């Protein structure tokens, strides 16, 4: 049966090589089937054979990437080189965020174990060879400001420095904890525009702004916080806590940010 499939689908390698020659490194099984003119089963078996040889990989059902020789040890394309194509195929709004976004702005103090992507609804993580992608859910995702970054296989959407700063605070448990968040904020600071930071606050819960303002001052970048401080004074109806779900009975209260400082933060400056 398998040998018959090989005979019925003799041009699968040529098909993949022709895509790569044209600079296309992503395709789906239906496209392959149409081009080859064979059955779905024959196409699937032929693609599985190429995948076992390491020539292609499948990060998602029906979606394939071509793996050039320099990435064979990964067993997949790097995530930033296929996520844009996959999200387009799935018709999902997305952006690379948190630690992955911080790297694009020079804040590469800690390399994330998985490429971190925000989407509008819950998705399972991706494991493709040694490449891992973690998905987080972000409300109002289409409104979050992003920037375009070119990769060897296309254009990746990445949260702006200001939006990244908010996400680091709001999703600190996905970013290694408050100490690491503070470290990353100190590295991001020179890319942050104070007015854009205040605008980004409108897309996040007010407690995120309270925590972020405090942490930015804590790492010595008070010059970035004045518009944000004005926003907090206007919109913060009650005091928040720096570390959610932790006791604040013995914490000190920071008046400017209406914040109970219930954790010691040590950034690696």
C-alpha cells in the first residue's frame, strides 16, 4: 500500500522544492493535494514520509512548513517564521508578546522557553520539533498597538514597547515573576514613549497601570511615568496590590500609585 502511494505521488518532493525555490515555506495539505492531483490519503502518506525525513514539519493540523537545512536540528522553522502564516490561515488576530516581544526591543535578558503569542480566544500550545509556542488570551486584541518586524519568511506582528510593558505586568506569572518583569522594564525603558504608555493604559485594567507605574519608578525611570500617573489619579477608584493573590496586611501603601506594595522586587540592573 505504501509503495503504491509513492508511485501515485511521485512529485511530492519536487512540489515542496518548487515552493522553496519561489520563497514559499508554508503550505497546507489541500494545496498539495490539488497540485499533485491525487487522493487525500495519498497526499497525507507522502507528506508523512517527507516529514520523517525532516524536510517538512507540521505545527498545526493540515498546515506544513518547509524546513531548510539550517533548521533541521530544530525539526521545524523557528516560530516567528511560521506564526504569521498560520494565523492568517486560521483568520485570527494575534501578536507576539511578553518575553518574545521584549527580545525585539533589545530586552533579551532571559530567553523564553516558548515563543509567546497573544490571541483572542484560548488555543492549545504548539510543539513542532524543538520549537514551542504558548498562546495567551488578550481581550480587545485587535486594538492592542503592534509593530511590524521582518523575518526571513514574512512579517511578524509584535506588541509595541508600551503594550509589551503592560502585558509583562498583567501576565507576570508568564514572564518569570516580578523580579524578571522589573528587569525587563528597565531594559525596555529607553524604547517607551510616556504618552503612548498612557494611551496603552486605556486597553488594560487600571490595576495594571498602578503596578506598572510603580515598577517603572522602582527601576529608576520616573521620566516615563508622568502621563501614566495622571491617568491613574483619574481612573483608579481603589487601591490595588502589587502582587495579586498575596497578603497585603503588612504592606506599605504607595500614595501616588494607590498601591499596596506587598512584595520586595529586585531587578537585575
